[in-house]
């Protein structure tokens, strides 16, 4: 399994990352433990979770269960030191987590302590902020998001406040590195400036959505990633299952994410453009005798700013299929055809 640097931290992460967001809902404890066994055996030693997981659906009754599944595996196997673990502070918007309080020095320590307890560990390798307090362009909000109401001074003051709190956690040994999620180029630049000006924890990574169907990162965030050594951790690299082809021609497999929430978080519209774009990539895979899942993940891993591509598997059969293609490298011909398809369908959702 290819390994990549995690920013300037000195930590290396596998180019594929096991996402745990279904652990505790669609994926039960026994199955999740088998997935962790299989992933580590395949060299996938980077695992991502969050205090708000699992999803499908997000619920107060199951909140924290994904971390608990990982913690139970650590306790059972004693293999914590072999895994790089990332988790996230939920921040505003989730009322059943600290009553939806903003990310600040008032909430960071409490959130970390909760994650440590559920993960049954005394340190977190990568601690991330799930989304900015000021809002985000992600989750299809890029079409209408208006930053004109932001207060720059408040944003900068909060960044300083959070970084100072994170430094205390680094000093306590509870976290090793710090990352962002669902962030913009401007926001990431402010975190970098503040950390460098004050000698505080530096952003190591950004976890944003990125796939053949969602390439917003290719604009100025890609430039920032490369010049500032802040790697992308791409979530939904299979576009929540669209790129597998399983939803083509109106299909909705029982138990799938579309069966759970219908429009895949706004990715499916009233028109067919997302399916037309998906078909273009499925056709490329078929032409070159490639599994479309393997092609989509390999493409992500070959992007120059990628630290790791985070995939999710609801069961061990899905994981086994992903592992089969973990070392695929796409040819120049395939990459050129992908570029042609992207120009034809630049923003399908």
C-alpha cells in the first residue's frame, strides 16, 4: 500500500483510508471488526471517524457509536499503535452534541476527552474540525453560499483561540496533529498564517469531498495544498456510490444509501445529468477493462495533492472489492479520457 506524508507532521498515512461513518448503523460490530482486520492486513492503516458518526441516519441514539466500534477493536486486539486514527469535533449544527456549541477553546477539551474515551486510547493522531463555524461551501451549498455576512475579526479571533487550545492538547499528549474539514482556500490560509505567526499547531490536512464527479478542490485549494504541504483527505471518492454504477437506470438497491436518504444529499437532481456524467466514467472503465470502483479510487490516489482517499464499505464484500484494486495505477490514456469526460460534465451536482 502506497504511503504518503501527512503534511509536515512526520506522520505517514496509507493512500487509502478506511472510513467508519456506517459503523453503528448499516455496519454492525462484528462486521466492522472484520473490516478493520481486513484493512490492516491489506496495509490500509489510516482510519477516519468522527464524534457525530454514524450517519444514515445521524441520530442522538447512535452518536459516538463509530468511535466505540473502533475503540472496541483496539481493546480486543491491542493493535492501537499500528493504526493512524483521525477523528473530528462536530461543531455547530448538531444539537445532540454539546447542544450544537461552536468550535472553541470552551468545547475542544471536552470533545477530545469524549473521543478518547470512546476510542479507548490516550491519544488521537489527527484531530479535525468537521466544518468551519462561519459556514461552508460544501454539501452543495456552493451554488448559493454567501460569505458577505462573515465577520473577519471574529473569525481570526476564534482561530487564535482554537489553536491555543489545540496547543494545550498537544502539550498534554492527547493529539499529534491537526486538520480541517469542509474548508475553503481563504479559511485554510488564515489557519496557516495564525499557526506560523504564533508557533501554534499547523494544519496538516483538509478533508473535503472529492471525486470524479466533484472536483471543486481542483481550483485554488489544489494550489494551496501543494505549496503549503497540506494534503487532501478526500471523502466520498465514489460519490456516495454513484461511481459504482449501482444507481444507473433508476436502480435503488435495498439497504443502499439512496434507499436510506433518497437524493444522496442533493447529488441527485430532477434531471439526469449526474447519471449521464456517471455513465461517461463507467464507459471509460469498461473500455479499458477496469472495475469502475478501482478506477475512481486510483484516480483520486494519483492526484498530486492527495494524502489519502477515504472510502466507506457497509460490509466486508464491498471492502474486499476495494482492496483488490488498492495498487492500481491508471495509464495516461485512461487519464486523458477522464479529462475529456470532466470537460463535458464539469459540475454534475
